[in-house]
C-alpha cells in the first residue's frame, strides 16, 4: 500500500532547506552560546516543545524549559486570555532565572492567524524585548517584529511542521557537538 500521509516524503528536503538559511545559522550560534533554552508552542507544538526541552536537558549541558504546568497555563488563559498565557510564562520564567542573560527562546507555530498563532508571536516578541534572542519556526510566513527571527518551514499540514520541528531540535543538539543516542 502506498504512503497516505501528505508531504511525508518531502520532509528531508524541507529540513535541508531549513538548516541552510541564514536565520538557522544564527539560531545555531545562539543555541550553542545559551545556557538557558526556552521552547514554546500550543497544541501538538507544545508537545514538541516539551520533548525538545526534555532532550536538550538530557543530551546537552544546557538547561531547557517549556510550559508544563497545565493548571497554571489554563488559569492564566482563562483570566488573561488565550493570547497572553505564553507571554506571561515567558515573563515569569525569565524574571526568575539567573541564566536569562544567556538564554534563547524557540517558538513552534503552525496556524496562520488565530489566537494560537498570536500567543506564540506575542511570547516571542516579549522575549526579544527582554533582550533574549527569539526565533519563531513557523509553517507559513507570519508578520512579527523585526527583533524576532522567523524561520518558515513551508509546510501545508500540521504533522509535516511538527515532524520538521522535531528534526530541527535534534539538529541543534547535534550541531552543538553533542551526541544523539542510538537505539541499542
């Protein structure tokens, strides 16, 4: 039976295109220098962000975080609005961590212009305004402040973008000189 998943065969080429962009080179540079790495996303991309933080902690000497407290996240979303919950998390995380001066934020977004996309853009912009290099990996182009580095992966499906984001954080780990474990 042929593969039924749209775009699945295009993922290696999309990853190769991603890592050859100037913005990717800057992200690799900032990632290598960072002591603290923040990953953010919504929905499936939040799961990718949490996975990225876990493996960066496990495989590198860096400390990585992503939003994991759903009680806090839903409380903030209900009180302040869905579009601000990640911004609130970024503010509180950076205010309380002494490594904020050696940090980088990486956001993953698929949706084009809904509350989810706006929450990611807002959090990226907040980190940039606090002096933290901020990168937004996105399925399609987004309008953001010039202080946020946008890397578009040119994906038409959520699963494609999420798989590219997974490959991207492993590329960051490997390019920083750390070993990716083999299945034994």
